[in-house]
């Protein structure tokens, strides 16, 4: 049985990934320090298959000696706060997870000759001056701002991956993830889809930041997870950075109106100040993922939002 380590296992993406890997018959060791992840995300995984959860901080060197990581075949390194709300509350922990934590995971990969997928981010492109974003675009970022703890540490995480790939031939693959969503995000996550859907269901004002003309490209979680697993499987993805996202771009105001319509909500749409350094546009070129992985998203925003609204609604009823 393939032993797979997932960091950030109790998070939104991590818990979805663990579930899918267990369905595929892997033995999964999930690591999380619960800084933003929640035990309820992993509570039912033991029933799905061979799952073990370890409460630990990947930035702590003790992770290098965990018995449960012995003989690992694959490492998915997802651990990091990902919502702007949370990484701004814990900037130094975010930096540690993506730099020291990434190095620790690469050390483990090197020791056990395991393959490693590192989840980087579209934020590596910053507030992009080239649109849409191809992997070769080097980004428009800066070190001195509220988002820097996330985007700069993800970029440095990529560089550490590069060094382990070049120096030690670790089979590393880097995924740059673009906004992923579905039910399962915390109600207080603060990201746009969870805010809008919760607000629409509760009949509260839908809070658009700025004039809502900024764009994002939203990828449904099942598509993202399928992309990450394909990446781990694909030998030709080794040593590559690959965008994983849905290339269909929407303005934030369009999303607010769409959520309101799909939820049949009477909520008003209200406009609040745009946060500092909020990127104006964001959309992936996914030719590389199509070519190397044979992957492209299958679930469009209407379908994904419909599923998300229904799931949040059921959750609200509990
Ligand atoms: N946003 C918004 N209202 C909200 C939450 C977010 O208008 O209640 C906007 C935010 O300013 C950004 C976009 O939605 O332009 C996506 O924000 P999110 O925090 O989901 O992720 P980001 O892509 O900025 O990391």
C-alpha cells in the first residue's frame, strides 16, 4: 500500500485530498498544527480507509523524526494558512510553514526517496502586469506589504524545491493553485466564495470590496484535487511548475450577483473598501497542465456554486 503524507490535512484542501487518496487505496498520514485547520475536517476519515492524523508543526524539526513518515512514497505539502484573513493574522507562522516547513518536507522526500508535490499559489504572480498568467511570467510582487508574508514565502518555498530538485534530484513538482472553492471552507474563512454564500443564505448584505471590477478565476475543489493527484502521478511533471486553476475569469461583482441569483437571496450588495494590495486581475494559462497532465477543469462556476450553496444550506440547518 502506498504511504502518502499530506501536510495541512485538517485544512480545506488537505482534508478533501486525504479523502480522495483514501478512496484510491493509499495509506495516508495527515499532519496539521490546527492553526487554521479543524479536527472536524478529518474526524470521519479513519472510517474511509487507512488514515492516521498527527498533530504536529512541520516547521518544528521534530517532524523529521516521526516514525509514521518512515517509508513514505509520496508527500503532498499543502500546510499553510491560505486565506488573506488568516495569513495576515499569523504572518510569521505562514512564513515558517512555507520556508522551514517546505525544507523539512524536502528533507523527508530526499531521505525516503519520495515524490513531493508542493502547493504554491497564483499569488506568486502578485498584482500581475501580464494577463492571463503563464508559468513563465515572473510576477509583480513586493516584500513590503500585507500579502508579502504569503506570496513571498510561497515563492521562496518554490526556490527551496528547485534547490532540492537540482542538488539532490528530489522528484518535486510545484502546483500554482488559483482560487479554489466549495463547501467545507470555514464560515469565518473570509474568502470571497464562503463570505458571499454565507451572506446570501443568511439574507445579510453581500460585501463586495472595492467596486468589484477585480477579477479571479475560480476552480471547484474536485478539479483542483484531481489536478494535484495527476501531478503526483505524472513523471513528466517532475521539476516543473504548473498552474492548476480554471481559466474562466469573473469579476467579483459578477460573482456576487451570481451567488445572489443562484441562492435566490434577497440580500443587498454592499461595497466596502478594497484591501491594500488586492490583485486587480488573476487568471491562469493552463496549456502546460493540459499538455503535461492531460488535465483541465470540468466543473463550471454555476455548477460549482450550486453545489456549494446547497451544501452550506444543509450545514446551516444542522
Ligand atoms: N472579496 C470581496 N468580498 C469579500 C471577500 C473578498 O469582494 O467578502 C474580494 C477580495 O477583495 C478579492 C477577491 O474577492 O478581490 C478574492 O478574495 P479572496 O480573499 O477570496 O482571495 P484572494 O484571491 O484575494 O487571495
